[in-house]
C-alpha cells in the first residue's frame, strides 16, 4: 500500500466515523507516516485531531482528540 492509497482509505474511514458518531466538520491531512507495515494518517479540524491507523489489509482504527478550548 502506498501513502496515497493509505490517505484515501483513511479519509473514507474518517468520513464514516464522523457520520456514525458526531459531525467532524471540514478536515485536512496533517501528516502521513509509515509504522511498520501500517500507515498512520493524522487529520485536523477546527475542534479536534484525528488519527487513522490503516493496516496493511485495509482495516482501519480511528482515534479522536479534542483540541483545548
């Protein structure tokens, strides 16, 4: 999997996460880094940061951190 593919998979996963939980608002990619066989894609919105771990098999995990007010 390339960084670009990981970013696309992460963006789709984050959209699904935001639809199922709470609206995230507009997001942008902050950074993408390789972690062994996986990728970590960090996103940011006006109120939160999101980390999406993309496993080599395409599975994803989303973590959310609220920004300080």
